[in-house]
């Protein structure tokens, strides 16, 4: 199958965003890398179904999202680490308070319902418009807007933030969270 150089470059430039979205869904860098690899393999195998000129990023994010939920359904039969014993052995304590704030943020993010977290990440962190996020999630634009709003409100409650307050001990983490979610 022949793919144009422009399309190939667009595919390559989407990989960091796909990985960021995968990490936010999985909560694990290694699983995220595997998910991105599986997404790219599926996309490449079905590239003949992609219409050049349409939104490649949305197409790739949809494949990634569908693959993630397929893996979650399969994982339902596996034994969970409910007590966190295995995860505790693998985790290391952060060396700086900024890392602790980021960990708190990720913990708060993981407490959101899947649909709200997904909408917030697509719109807030991945830079998709509400319309594009709605297309990826296969729902109405109003539904995405509602999910994002409820997710932001809930994160503010979980993190005990005052209105207009930034979150993060250092300027880098405060900027990221304020820009993407505030």
C-alpha cells in the first residue's frame, strides 16, 4: 500500500499525543506504549480505509480509544491488584513536591468517571475541539461539554482548590494544570 509522505509525517507527529492520551487512560507508561503500538499497527493495516484529507488524529484517537476499551473488557477476567501491594512495590516516592502534586493530580484524575476523564483529556490535554472529541467518543457535542464541565468541577473539589487558584508547587506543573484544566 502506498502512503503519501505528508500523511506519513502526520501519522508520526500524532504519536506523542497518542502516547499522552494512552498514559492518561492506562496510568502506566509501559501499557501506554503497548497501546500506542497496537493502535499504530491497526491503523497501518487499515490505512486503505482512511480517506486522505479527513482528520487523521481523530481517526487514530478513535482506534486507540476502542483498543483501550477492548483491553479493559479482556482484563475484566484478570486478577486485580485491589490492595495496591504489587503497585506499591514498583512505585518510588517522588523527590520533589512538584512530583507529589502531579501524583495527587493523577490520583484525582483517576477518581473521575471514565467518560468525564476521557472528555477532559481529549479537550483539555490533547487539544481536540469539543466537536472532534464528540466524534471520537461517538456522542453529542453537548454531552462532551457537560462531561468536561463536570470533570473540571469534580477535580477542583477533589484537590480542594479555591476559585482561580493554580495547582502545583512549581511554575511548570502549575502552568500545565492551569492551562489544560483550569
